[in-house]
C-alpha cells in the first residue's frame, strides 16, 4: 500500500498529504528491508525514476532528504537500478553530494544531511551495479571524492560525510582496478587517505615517526572508529602490491603510515568488537606495507613510557599483535580470514627485524623446562600454534609452521625441539629439509641456551612426539619360567618357518641342490 501511495505522490497526485510525509512513512516502514517482492519490481523502478525527477529540481532540504532516503532503500535491490544508472542520474546524485572539483568549503551545515544521504545512495548504487562502476571512472568520481575529503579537513560536524566518502572510495578501489591505480598514481590517494586516517585519532607527534603515548587516553567515539575503519579499508586496496619501495618519498610515506598504524593498535574503540575490527583492519594494512618500513613499530623507549621494553625498544604494538593473534586462535573458527593475516605479518616482521623476533620468541617459545607433555598439549601460545601445524586447512597449517620456523631461525634441530618431528614433517617435506639443515634466510649467530631441566631430559625425549614418554613395561617381567620357555620356542618355530619359506622362493634352488637344513 505504501509503495502505491509513494508512487502516486512522486507523480504529483498525493492528495492532502505532502510528498515528504508520504515518503517519510514509506521510509520508516522499509528502513530494515533488504529483500523485496519481485511482483512490485516495475513499480519500484517507476518510483526511482520519479524520485530522481524531483531531485533534479530545486526543492527544500527536508524533501531532498526524504527522497534520498527512499532512493537509498530502493537501491538495495539490484534489479531496479537500470533507470538509476545513467550518466545524468549519477550526476544529479554527485551534485547533491557536493562532489565537484571546486575549492569551495562546506559552509552550510543545514545541507550536510543531504550530502550524507546522497553519498549513501552512491555507495549502494556503485556496489550493486557494474554499469555505475564504469560510469564512476568516466565521471572522475574518485578525484571528486578525494577533493571532498580535503574540504572535510579541519571542518566540524563532517564525520558522517567523511565516513561515507571513505566508504565509497573503498568500494570503488575494490570493484574497479583502474580506479585503484588512478588513486595510487594520479590522485595522491595514499597521502589523502593517510591524512584522513590520521584525523580520526588525536595524534601528538614527538618525533618524525613517533607519536606521544596517551596511557589514560579515552577510547574513540563510534563515528571516529567508523571513519578510521573505512580509511584503513580504502588504504588496503590502494596499497596492494606495494612490497617494493622505489623512492625515498615512498619510503617516508609508508613509514609515516606505519607510525599511524602503531598508534591505531594502541587505541581502543568504543566497544570490544569495534576495537577488534579496528585492529584487524590495521593489521591487514600493515601486511601491505614493505617490511623494511615496519621498523617504526618499535622505537627507542624513554623513561616515562611503558615498562614493556626489549633491548631498549618499546614493544607495546608488538604485544598487541601477539594478543590479537592468540585471541583469534582461541576463537577456533575462520582461521584463514581471521588468523592468517596477523600470523603472516608477525612472520615477516620476525624475519626482517631481529629485536622483534627475539621479543616474540621469548614469549612464544621460551626455554623448555617441562617436556613431559606433547608439544601440542596445553594452553600456552606454543601449544596452540603447534596444534595448528596439523590443521586441516593447508594455508593455516603452512603459515603457523612457517612462523615457528622463523622464530627458530629456520634451523631444523631448533624447530624439532619445540614441536616434535611428527608436527613439523609437513613443513620440512615441503622445504626439502626432512634430513635436517636450515632454511634460506640468514639470522644472527646468537645461540639459544637450554635449561638444565631440558638437558637432563633430552636423552629420553621421543623425537617424533617431542616429549619424554613413560617407559614401556617389559612383558617378560610378569611371566613364569614355563611361560618364558614356551614363548621362546614359539619364536624359534617362527624363524624356522620363515627360513624355509625364504629358501624355497629362491629361483633355481632345487636345481642347485639347495634344501632346508633339518
């Protein structure tokens, strides 16, 4: 009923009620609707066309907001987007979203709801329509979004605008590789998006790549956290394939980004789930940054900073990564999506940065003392990682084994000490190291020291299982002399039967006069 009433209203036959009232009622009823009745598809298409005809004219702000809200709800359905995804209609929405190349500031605060709703509509349309994605490149939408981001800088009350601007940039860079390339190489996307990310945090820089630590800092608001997450997702797309740094300027850009991400890891969101989402996206982006630029994750520690130090370096961010990794292991599901990014990041950090490797090894693989249990049995991080070495998912199994191997400086004997041969066999077979040796990477020559407890237990450790097994009872101990004699005769008869069978099977044994000796 509301659909027919809304359709009549946009055609100018709404009766006593205003268009704004009719659409407001339609929007309220369908606010949480994501599946639509196929029988009404044509009516919804006509409603979209009617709304866009109204938006093309100058109408009051409240009416524009109601129209855009209705269009946003309708644009959730891919099938009704054909009349929407024309160049002219996209330009109408871009005009309402203040997407242009002018330098005019966003001064009219009363118009901000229109900008936000227009951006939301564009997000839905771009996500659901391949035609809209192609038109976005033709209309230079990414450049205009970057320009709008610049206008939002140092402006009040623009968090929602910035958030949906970033979300649209994320969708464009995800769905259209040409736009991703354009952002990276032509539009200074890295710089613009990095500035947008930084503005979500209250960072006070004390050195080139070092932010002041606010130990009693308040958590981010929901809007700040959402803006940061959208910026992180967009930056992830733009920085894909960024492993090689070709210039000093690029190196500075990535180090600056890593310094912001370090601050991000030490920042809390408004809820535990939002904090995890924030940190997860920061870790994904860190995985794209060249590993040579990740040295800023650890910085020389000063007296007024945390006590979490190693060799004079501040390890707070690394500890957050370790805690995040263990939390994801404890979840027990979605390891490929949730766990492999942080494990891969930690592996590369350990391979490239000695202090990070030594700090993590001290926590994950501390010197062995009690070797009475199998390496995979227990609740320590080492036990959890060793269990993953035999996981059914090949990718999870490989990255868990690789992480432990790197912590052991890619030395087979060292790895076997912590995991046992059985758990490590898959990795060693893949690398051709079943007979021992070491991997391809060079590590410092500092030696690992074994504890006295381990040294005394080492001769009794089963190399396959990686632990000291209880000695097997001797079955002869509980036998009488008659039983022992009986078992001995059984063994003699078995050997006799075996020798007869073997000689009889030798080719030509009869011809050569070979026969069993009685």
